[in-house]
C-alpha cells in the first residue's frame, strides 16, 4: 500500500481562484457587444434585463463595458447574438 501525501486543500482552492482570475483555467466564452445584442433581439433595457435575470443597472454596466457578464450570462448573450429568435422562443 502506497503512502498518500498530505494535501493542502485550502492552498489548492486559492491557487484555482488565482488561475481563474488570471483567465488561465476554464473555457472562455467571448461576449458579444451587449447593446448590439439587445438591439438585435429588439427589446428595451428593462425587458432584456428581465429576460436575462439581471437588474437594469447591471445590464447598463455591461453595455457601457464597466462590468463583464459572468459565464452563464455570456452564454445567453452569445445565443441571443447568434440567434435572437431562439432566445425569445425559449422564454
């Protein structure tokens, strides 16, 4: 039976977080221009924010590129940008 070396789970978690922050790990979904995507879908800021499950203020922050959408929001935005009808039909 081989000896198992001791793991420092806390250190592993911290290193994983550091890698994520640096963009070194995980699949990155490019985010299309949010304002352009909303225009393609044909909704107001309030309607689009409600559809995505975020506040209007958050949507405005994304549109003005002061904040970046999270992974799930990026995926929804990518779908909406590529096929606006698919997003509207899903609701």
